[in-house]
C-alpha cells in the first residue's frame, strides 16, 4: 500500500483497485485516508445557483440545458446582496465554503462577470472559502477571479475522455483540460470530478480517475456525484447508482489521490446514513450542504448535522490547507477585461439520446 501521491496511474491498475474484495478495498482506502487527513473532520460546502437554467450546452444529465424540457425555472444572475445573505446563512449552519454556479458555457467579460467578481470579494471578506463554477475560462479571467479572492474553481471532467462523446456534444474533453490548465496558472485551487451512473462502464470510471490523478498537481478537491436522473433529460431512465458502486468509487478515488478532498456530491438523498458513513470511512471528507444542489434535491442541513453528531464528525474550519487569499478591489486591479473570444471546440457529433430528448422537449413546449 502506497500512501504517497503518484501521477502515473494506469487504467488497468485503477480497475484492479476498484474491483478488489470490498473489505480489502475499504481497509486500504481508510488506511491511506488516515495518513493524509483527520478521519473525523468533514468539510461542508454550500452550493448556490447564482444563474439558473437556459444553458446552451447539451450535457445529457443536466436539467439546466435549455434544449431539454424540465421543471427547472430559469433565473437571471443573483444580486450581490442576495448572495451575501445566503453565504451568511450557510456560514451560520457550519459551511466553510460557498460554491457559486452559473449555467454558462463559458465566462464572458462584461457586467455579469464583474458582478460575479464582486460576489467573490464579498464572500472572501466573510472569511469563507469561495469557489465558482462558471464554465470555460481564459487565463485572464482566472487571474481576475484569483485577484478578487477566489479560493477554488470547479470544472468537472464528468467522465472518461472516451465516454465524454456519449454525454456532451457541444464541447470537447480537451476544453475542460484547458480551463483547468488556465486555473493552474493562478493560486486558485482546482476542484474537478465527475458523475457515475450515466451508463458508463467501470473502465470509463477508471479512465476519468486516470485523467484526474495524472494531473500534476492533482485537483485539491474531487467531487463524486451519483446521477440524479431528472425527467425531461436524456438520462431520465438511467437506473439509480447502487451504494456499493459509490463506496467503491470513493475508495478508489481516495487511493489514487491520497491528499485530495473527496466530496460526496449529488445523489446523497438516495443514500442512507449507513451508506454515507461507509463513504466517509472509505475516504470521503467533504459534502455539499443545503436542501438543493443547483437544481437537484439534497439532504436538509439539520439532517446532516444530526448525522455528523451521530458519527462524531466535525465540520472543517476554512483555510486549513491554504492561506486565505487577499482581495484586491476592482479599482486596484492589475488585470483588465480583454474581451477575448477564445475558440472553444464545438465537436457537434450526434448523441442520439440527447437529440431525442431535445425533440421531445420541443414537442411538449408546442
Ligand atoms: S452541466 Fe453546466 S454546462 Fe452542462 S448544461 Fe448544465 S449548466 Fe450547462
């Protein structure tokens, strides 16, 4: 058992770990977890949808894609004061991090991005870690976020490079890697993970972990989501992920990325407390709190706090791993909006189930 961080994992090695007898897998993951982390401390993040719905992308799992017909109501960008009020509420209920999500393909320079920068400044001044997930990002935009006081940027790889083409047709896997590279040119930490239960194979799960673990440095946090199959999306008929798959995925992630924060993300409402406890034992050490994860349901904060009490877990304080970034005010910024229009790819290959869902959505809207 190696407790050091390696950047040369192969798919075969990761598949072999994933398929180990469960007791061996749990023991190895828990042992590595204890060397690198306090096993009784779990970081709590609150995810806030600052701009909901109407997204031009076609991610097959996402109810916010404008082309599918779901119950998600679109909202314009939230005001800074609303974000501040929500962040204060999250802080008082034990969250150390606020992650702001906007349903955008990529960031565009202009008043809306300026407003997001002001949200970052505001939350950093509340002494909370600030994370954003805003889609694809240029280096200059990453620098501006860093200067405002951003602590982390989330940009999930979602799945393996091979299976990516079965999930999304409006952008390429390489665009994701490029954005992560842009973020890495700043002091902002990287949060990147994926989703299981989208019809992918174990090879694809391992492929995603190869892509993440061979990044150097590895992402500071890796969210593992179980698909929440939402009616109206192309993946509405996917079967729920079994708890054993989630435990195996968490344990394998912990083994190949010993130092990262492994986050239990979407799909927790379908998991029992016992199932979540096994995930914590297997190396998960972060959760999203709040009754909604962008648009999908999540356990109530009080329920989570009861679970923490039952399991003897403590919420992690902010800035344990890295110092709090400084906030530079807009008028003192070294960086200007460049108004860049980078050529993110548009592979536009066909994904039958996405096209079917789109056609069905159009029919319903008539
Ligand atoms: S996952 Fe993000 S990029 Fe994809 S459709 Fe949803 S909001 Fe848009």
